[in-house]
C-alpha cells in the first residue's frame, strides 16, 4: 500500500512539474526594440510577440531559418533592409521535377514548421537587382514548408533581377507549402531574367511563386512585371501550383479570396508556354478545391523583348510631384512620388504610425535605479493601448543631518573663578589633581589584592592538610 501511494505521489508530482514547465515554456519572448527583433536569429525556434511598432532603418535584416512562432500582435515593422539571401539552401523543383539547390530571402528566408501571424509590413522593399544563382523571394517567407501564415498584411515592392536557372517571387511566399489565412497583400512584383542566352524556369504569384499553398480569406492586389527569356509561370495567386514535396499529397484549397490587378510580361522563347492566369498560371497537380473566390485580373502579354518591363515603364520625361502623407493611428506615413507624365507612383521614407498619447499612463512594470519600467498609454483618438518604456529612476541625494548641539548650563561663579585661575597660571595644579589622587588609590588597591591572595592560599593549604590527615587515619583503621 505504501509503495502504491509513493508511486501515485511521484506521478502527480511529475504531472504538476510538467504542466508548470509547459506553461512557463509557452510564455513568448516580448520584443520592444530593433535589437531584440534582430536577436530572433540567435534562437530561431523560440516563441515571440511584438510589443511595439518598429522602424528598422539603419539595420541589415539577416536571412535565416525560423522554426518558431512570431506574433506581430497587430504591430508593424517598417524599413526592413536586406543585403544577403540565406546561406542555407532547400531543394526546389520545376514542372519536370528537376531539382535545384536554391537560396531565399523574406521576413524569414526559410519558414520551417513555423507560424507567423498578426504582423504588418508596410512599404516592403525586398530587392536584389543583380543576383547570380537560383533564388526565391517572398514577403513573409522566401521558402515555407508545413507552416502557417495568418492575419498578416504586406505592401511594397519585391524585385529579383537574376542570372539563374530556377527563380521567382511571391507576395507572401516565394516557394513551398503553407496555410495562408486572412492575409492582405498589395504588392508590386518584378522579376527580370538577366541571362538571355540560357533558358530558365521563372515563377511569379500574388500569394506564392510556386508550390502548394492553402489559401483562405485573403485579399490580394498585384502589379506584376515579368521579363523572361525562358519559361514563364505566373498567376494572380500562384505562379505554378505543384505538390511540394512530391510525396506530400493532401486535399488543398483556394477559397473566399479576392484578387485584383494585372501581370505584364513577355516570354522570349521559341517554345512558348507563357503561363499567366488569374488563379494559378500552371497547375501540375489538381489536389485542391476552389470556391468563393472573386477575381478582377488582367493578363497583359508583350512581344517586344529588348526592353525589360518595369513599374515605371518607358516614360521619356518623368516629372515627379512629391507629397507627404502623414501617419495616422492605423497607418504609417510616407513620401509619395507621382509622375505627372505617366502617372507612375512610388512610396518611400516610411515613418511609424502616430498615436495621440496623453501625459498619464498605467504603470505595468515599475522602474528601478538600473532597469526601465513599462507604462501603458491609451490613444485619445483610437483607444489603442500603447506600451512604452519608462526611464530608470534617478537617485535622490540625501542631505546630511545637522550636528546636534546639547545646551549646557551656564558655569557657576566658582567654576568660572577656577577656569580664570587656570588660565592665569595660578590654578594649573588642578590639571594634575586626578593623577595625584589616582596613584595612591591604585597602590592601596594593589596591596589589598595581594593580601587577599595570601589569605586565600593559606586557607587552601590548611584544607589540604586536614584532608590528608583524615585519609591517614582511615588507612590506619583498615590496617587494624
């Protein structure tokens, strides 16, 4: 019975500790600064939540693999800047199942069994204009596998000018498979083949360049510009719909999604394919259903191949009018450039959204002398709760207490006379009075102490003699 109770107690303790550890592990790391956002690359399997809008101006965003959970918490990240694609590669393949070792870039270059949600990326400028090799770019993920992307918003330009065999761009995903749910993308996609001598495989899509995404409840607005001397696979939502990986077969779906926009392209190829359709440019595997979608899309194919197609077109006399669009509680501000000649527009110089915050706030975490606290403000215009760092406390110098002065009685006339005599020299003997009295008293005390010791010693010796005599008489009686 005791053994059973012990085992039961051990099991209960194990369950409790496991639950406690799981609850502790589930707490996401809070991100409030650009440096903390960059630190995700050091622990890419963690769970994170964004607590502030962030401006990443002045930082190079690393292209890395992410396997955790990133919750944007409704906040925005602006002015992300990329200089490199991922060092890590993944195998991609074209419609003929030919494989390529491919590099990627995006908010996360590679999203591997990860989740990205509730983040806004206005004014993305993900551009590589002279890349050599096989590469895919995507606003949220360059490559995704068995991941989830939901409630995300992205706007801006994604551009890849490339010399390679296998490449493409996607508004949300470059290549792979993921669930894309309730996302919004307003994107300009530009893909330019720089190698006219060799045929390539090129992919472009408002949601995904190529792969096997499930799409539900999304709003996509695409402006596509594609110049290729190989084989074009472009679509309003997906450039090429193909099961990836090839053994990963399940029923997919594209539903409840709205699409608007166009793709302007040319395919300089005697063996033309020229795939460009509103939903999927080319469908390799029909393992999906489609329902509840609304498409307003224009296919715009060109036959002039000596000039690459770009958003600003071939305007001969560009004349830009510059307008500053102020930030609001919801949206970032930016500078708008509008060409008076052709109507082309572009945006830059993004600034964070601007809330109207009162002077008062609710303290979430108290500041100390060494650490900042956290205060929560309520926007007076939209009611949003905004948390900001509070300054550390400033040490308050303490005043030294004034010395305590004890009032003394006025000296008597006799004392005054003695002092006066002392000062005059006639009473100097008073200084030696304690010595004159103390020496005799010390001598008397020493004599009394020595006398006391002698008497005590005598008594001790007498007691020992009496004890010895008693012992002798006791032995004599025993002998008789």
